[in-house]
C-alpha cells in the first residue's frame, strides 16, 4: 500500500482555504492528525505496513513549533522548522513499528523482521517544512508539505532480519537493507 498523499494534500488545501482553525491547538491537531493518517497508509517496498504510530507526541511537536514561531513575531528562518523536524523524527518516527510480514526475499519468516536504523535528516526536513509553511498560497503550502514529508519518508532506512530456508532447516539471514517508506 502506498501513502495516500492526494487526500492529505486536498484536506490541507481545504483547511487552509477555509481558515477552519480557532487557534494553534486546533491547527497543530489538524496537521498531526492528517500526517498520522498518511503514515498509517504507508509501507516499505516489500509491503510491510506501519502497524503502530504515536500521534500525541506529533501534536505536541507541531503545537510547540507554532507557539515558538508566533512568540518570535519576526521572520524566524528555518530554525524552528528544523526543531520541529527533529522532534517529529525523535518523538514520532522512532516509535513507529512495521509489520514483520511479508518477509523480505530471500527470507521465509521474520526473526524479528523490520528494524529501522536511520529516521531521516532533520535539517533537510526542517528546511523543506520552512519552504512549505512560507509558501504564499494554500495549494503551494499543501504541495510543498506533501513533498517535504514524502521526501523525508524516502530517506528512512534500516535492515530486515529473517530466516532463510536451507537443506538443514531454517537459519538466520544476514541483515537485508531496506530504504524508504512509501
């Protein structure tokens, strides 16, 4: 299953055009919720779907970033967005789990399965979030957010450890690298 970015993008445009927010909390909740929904529709290349996410820390990260930027009252540059990206990676992505099945070739069973080693670069994500949130029209904000988040997800990588069938039985596989969440 591939991440459902088109729905995310449409909802962001509608939210921004409708100016539906009554404050930072509602805005942070909207972005955390919509991002979490997209992540739940994503999977690794071999089909290992996301099985658990942690939306509350994501909400707190967005809320903290929005409050920080508001309190600065001047052009902030990308730094608050890099901090937001760091918190998204630390508090959200490090707690995400993937289904251990299907096994990655040539394995026939997980043992333990998907292990994430790298959660992405906060500076790159932060700079792309800065570009997105500073775009001048709603459709550009949504498109650039989608691009920032999807680019980030493509950089997440790790290994898969499973069991390989041999004439003498099942044996542990060497680490099989994987890259990207789609």
